[in-house]
């Protein structure tokens, strides 16, 4: 790889994809130039690009991780500002999918770009060879395809296609940048129509729709059979089409059928349904339109979910079929396709052709089965890739069933014989290659995963809610393992075990796991059970046990680094606050949300947030500014919308670091911990001077105002009063010192008073039953 690096990016095309790519570059802290056409009307020649940035600042889910990131986007237009691409190290073209327009732009770029600048297209359909036709050898050397998935901030997949003349160093530079800086997982694709994910995904969607019409399966039945049991997102197939837009289907069909050979299986199944054509024509294009295969009918003041009847074309109340039961409902694909009646018939009508097709594109679309599986898991959020599904069914069984159904049996499926496409050998995961041999699944440098460590080792300790793992170089990882990684007494015991173990035999501790979320907080089910039987001593014991465990972590004689991702709420947030350092994934959504269930943080969260805001050099000095800020954040159950936002809210310190690629999180956290080992000393215990009753009275005035405006309920006032009592130091005076232990005692006492309150108990029960807060 050359010594070239990417310090500034230009994105041309400010549509949904182009603007989203520009936002993600800015999220990485990299300046980006966003260009689009000059509008026909108006005096502002940069209106299109400027409008895209303004729109993104209002869009949810947000393309920008912080408003600060938006300031890194410079806007302009192609006519006046194309010369500025000479300042950029990578130019991303994300304009309309028309070959002639793209080629015209490339001709202009060739005149103004700096030699050696990487140029890529975000095309999802046009082969690279056609894009660069007529361009110079120098341009072809610097050209590649970088196919992002929408929305660019949240979708992990990027397909990269290099041409025969693409410079290897340039491709490596872009690949490394999108991996480390933009947080994408690179899958290398060949220069074939549709590349990987959209080729398989479009076939799967088309086949699923065809089979529903052909077999008389309703949209709800199709989504139940073809959703969770197959490891597909809960939307199922028709729900997914509504999400991405029904009007996108004809465009995908047209682009693929125009580039694939006539004998390709997709070309053979591609067809249009009059019902769908009529829906598009009348504006029923899915969630972005008046409705789609599903809609919410709000007539009569209510909200009724309705589904489209595929036979009559009319809407009716959506049903819950409940057809798939037992192991088939939990992902037993072999059982699913063998079920009698419409369940088995539809499951096979979808899976049989789809798995056959996916297997047929290796090595045409990508060289390995891993490429296909990764593309579908990352690009379409499948839990299993097609070859992992084949292993689940059994390659031999699938081969036999395909043959008996007169479906194609791809060469690689014949070649694997009685083996499987994946196996574990000598503690390493291996895949079956087109050469008939097994090869190790390789990880990029700087990627360390617990799932790999578990293949070759046993946990150092384990119980029902947590485990400890040796992750090398003297570092131990504490893994939460319960449902939603909820925290309970077993986790607290494992924290004690971790401290004992690391103190005697290791160097540092990393708190990390590979679940869907870091931790949803304390186990509310156990809490409400104890409340319902009035086991108050047990409740207080749990609160005190959590405080003691977290405090022991904080003052352990070795570095503790937390590595959060996804949700890190309540007690999950508090464990971050007690860590020496945080190495957060960029998509970390953290906050102290206890007020939403009628209580306050009980495991030291109040104390730690006060300490952080008082130490914040950017915040006004004195006790009341910090108290007011923490009260505002905690009383409103504010949750950070990204790791960058968490820094602004004080959940992360400004010295804490952010990892963009989720797969690099454990490695980065481990390196952070090791860097802290030499000369490590535990933090000093904080002491506070707090305003006491006068401060509490000031906070009460603010809450009274919210109540009068209808923004706070009566019980909100009760909860806020207890929070204010803790944050202002109880009955202290500004001249007195309040210790950490005194703060924890105040927190514990306030927590217990609220736990005994029936209105708080009602909030906890409502959250458990509905997943939503109760406004009582």
C-alpha cells in the first residue's frame, strides 16, 4: 500500500445516498465537499447541496451523529466548484443511474482532478467496464466502485469492485478508509450485474412476491413464514417492500433484466403484478406514500393496522396468522421447509430457488461463500447468510430436494458433497472454497471478536448472566450474557470475580460483549417481583450491591475500559461512568433513563454525572451549574443519539475515544487498556460542596413550570423532587463537604422511597408489559 491517505473527500450528487455518504464522512471528522447541479430557478446556485444538508439536520433517523459534524460539510455546485475536487483525495460520484450522465461527469473530472486522486461510483447496477469506457488509463487506474447501502450511516455493508486496471494501492487506501473511518465492512465483489447483495436480495424479494400470489398466501402469512423463522428482519418480505418503497421494485427489475443474460434465473422469474402496478399509480408506494401492503387506518379517531388483500386488492384488518410453531418458528429451516400445507409450501418456494441462486453466483459475483453470506447479513440484515442457511438445512438434503423440485443444483453445492460450507478446525472457523479445500475465515488486521476466541478457549469464569474471557496480552473481557444483557446480582458477583482474577493474574479489564446491545440496564422483572412481595430488604440489598460492585470497579488497582455499543441504558450507562476510560462504538445510545420507570439512578449514576460536569472545563464553575445540568439530563431521561452526542451530554468524557467499525471495538478497547497499565493509579475520591435545600428549591421551581405547561405529570414531580434532593446533597450546606459515600447513601435512600411508591411500581410494570413509559 502506498503512503497516500484520505484527508478530504468530495461527494458529487446530493440526493439521499450522496448526502448520506457525505454526512458519514463528516461523522468521521473528515472535511467533505458536497456538490450538485445548479437549480433552474432562484438565485442560490448551491441551493441543492445546501438544501440536502438542512434536510439531513431534520431527518430521523439522523444522518449526522452530531450538529458539529454538519459543519464539516462544504457545499457547492458542479458548474462553479468542480475545480475544488483538486483539493480532495477521494471523489465519490453518487448521481443518477444513467451511464451517459456519469460518463459526461467523468470526462469533466479528468480535466480538474489531481493525478492519483481516487474516483469511485456508488452505482448499484452499472458494470465498471462500462463506466470507464473511453477514459484514459490514468483515470482507470484510480477508478473503482464503492457501493454503499441506504442509509449510509447505519448500514454496515459496502461492496467494493476493482477493475482490471484499478491500482491496488488506491483500492487498499479507499478500503481501509471506509473500514476504519466510516465503519463499513468491506465485501469485495466482482464486476457483475447487481454485484452481490442486490443480486441475491432482488431475486429473493421477487421470488417471495411471486410465490405469495401463486400459492394464495396472504401478506401476513408470507411475512410470518418468510420473516423471523428464516432469520429475516421482523418486517418480513412485504413489510420490507413497504419500507424501501414499492415503486423501487420496477426500477430494480428493469436494471437487472437489462444487464443479466437472458438465461439467468432472475430474468426467468422477473414479472410484474397488475395489483402492484395499480398501487404505484395511485400513490400506495409504502411507508413514504399513502400506504402499501400495510397501512394504518386512522378513520374514526382510532388506529387500525390493515393489510392489502392480494386477491381483491382491498384493505382489511391485518391478521396474526400464528401458523409457524415449534422449532421451525425458532429458525429450524429443515423443519420449516418440511411442514405440511401452505407453511412448508411457501417456505420452500422462497428458500429453494433463493438458496440455489445464491450458490450459483460464486465465483461470478464474489470469489467466496463468505462474500455472499457477509453481503446478505450486512446489506439485508439477515441473521444467517445463504450458505449458513444451507448448512442449517444440510447441503446433501438441499441438493436432493432441489433436484426433486426440478430446480438448478449449482456446481459448488455438488462440489461440497456430504460436507458443510463451514467448519471449525483447530479453533478456527473455515469455509469451503471453489478449489474444493477449506480455508480460514480471515479477519482484517485490528479486528478481534469474542466469537473467534470462543472457538478455541473456555471462559475463565461463568454464571447465568456473565462470563470472563482471556482476550490475550494480559487482558480479561467481562461479557454480559443475559436477556438484553440485563444486569442482576450474578453480574455483580462476576464483577467481584473479575477484580479478584485481574488483580492476581492479569493486567487490565475490558467490559464488552457481542449481543445486540451493550446492556438495557437492571433486570426490571426481578425488581418488580421483589417490590410486589414487599421484599424491601432484598431491593435495598440489590441497590447497595450494585453500588459496591461499581465502586470496586472504579477503584480497582488496574485499568478498566468499557466498550459500549447500541443501547447502554440505566445500569448499563452507570457501569460506563465508573470505568477509567470508554472506547465507544460510534452508534452508542446511552443514558440514565430510570425516571421513566419512576425511580432514580441507584448505582452511583448521580454521583458520577455530578463529578463529570463539575470537572468539565467548558462548563461554568460553582455547584449549581453542574447540579442543574445533571438534573436536566437525568430528570428528562435523556439518551445520547450517538457516541459523539454522549460526549456533549457528559456520559463520555472528551478524552474517551470512538470506534467507527463495530468489529474493531474489542481490539481498540484492549489496546486502550494496555496503554494505561504502566504507572496506573486509581482515581481520587471526589468531594463536593453542594447547595442543599436552597438548590432543591430552585430546581423545584423549574419542575413546577413544566407541570403548569402540561410537560410534567404529578408523579414526575415526585420523582424529580427525590432526584433534586440527591443532586443538591440532601440537607447539606455549601460550606460543608459531601463525600462520595454520603452521595451514595442519599441516592440509595431516595431510590428506596420511590420503590415503595405504588405509582413507581405501576411505571415499572407498564414498562415490562408494553416497553413504553407510563405517564402517571
